[in-house]
């Protein structure tokens, strides 16, 4: 008898799917807060590059969420609702508490742009509520459907959990770090060979 049966697969299927959509929601929350928070960028070149990078990250998280919805991954509808509520809540907060010195400073986002982000959040919220009302609850999917969704969930979780861990590890490296094979890992600004640190 095959070990991978539907009852056995369910114990893996749901946790993996919820882990995947949960990681996407956490990324969306982080990007929403960063992108919708007015930051004084008057002293930076072209407003800094952080905003563009975080915007790309938000788009990637949204695309992953829509893919999860498309394949009807467990938890995707709830994640879509949360992804819609967050920019609405954060946007309302900053519409009310937008800095008073906006005429004297240059901020990373304007009240109009915050309103546009809130509109996107309203669309995601409406989509999630619509799908929740229209899609009827079904029993456990077929074994092959679970395998296909689990593979997609593993890919999503690997990207949205693995990439931040990798970036955090790179950021925590010491100045002028090298591997044992001699590969340079961080920028070395001095010619002093004694500054080199060998890391595993």
C-alpha cells in the first residue's frame, strides 16, 4: 500500500499551504507599512532606492497571492481579505496623521498616493469577500490536486521565507568577508589584507 494516501497527504498539504500564504501576507504587511508611511526623503538622491525595491517586493507578493487564489490554495481567500484590509487600515491612519509640515518637506508618499493604495486594498478586499461568498466549501481535493498545490506552496514559501533569510545572512556578514575558497562576499574599502575575515 502506498504511504502517500489522501489522509496522510492532508497532514502535509494544509500546513504547507497555510505557511505559504502566511508568508505572503507577512510580506504584504511589511511592504504596506513601509510604502504607506510618509518618510522625509528630501536629503536623498531621487528619494532613495528603498521605495522602488519595496514596491517590487509588494508586486511580487501580490502576484504570489493571486496565483494562490487561481489554484484555490487553502487560506488564499483569507489572505486576500487580509491583504486588502491592511492598506486600508494603514492608509486611513496616515490620512488622519499625515505630517503637517508637508509643504516644507519632501515625503516619500503623498496623501493622493496613499488614497490610490487604499483603492488597491479595497479591490483586494472586495475580491476576497466575493470569492468567499461564491466558492462553496468542498471536501478534500484529489491526491494529484494536493500534490500540485503543495509544490506551488513550497515554491512560494521558499521564495518568501528563504530570500529574506539569505538577505539577513548577507547583511550580518563582517566587513571585508571572504569564503574559504577566496570568494569575496562583502565590499572591502581598504587595501589592508589584515581586515579580511574568512567565513563559512
